[in-house]
C-alpha cells in the first residue's frame, strides 16, 4: 500500500485497515509457527503497511496540533 493511498483514507477507515492487517498478521505468524506459511514476504509487507498507517496518523495529529496552536495565537496558516 502506498502512502498516497493511505492519506486519502479517513481516520475510521485507517482504524479498520489496521485491525484487518493485524488480524492477517496474526494468522500468518500462526502459520509460520506451525510450518504451513508459504507467503513469507507478506509478513514484512503487513508490518510495513501498519507502520506507514501509524506514521500518517501521527502526521495528522501533529498537523492538527500545529493548526490549533496557530489558531490560539491568531495566526492564519499560509
């Protein structure tokens, strides 16, 4: 999943996507433990997708905090 695709999603959709990815990750880890895993690279992809989503959520939170701080000071963002 590309960062541009993630940025388009709403916060609720991101939460749902994280929940889905974590469920899939858990199932793949179980398959790996049992010795039935065939798609070994999928685990790495899922971990990176989860990290990307968390990064974009943090960016949004920081942007909102910056906007709020500027609003309290009476400065309009450019």
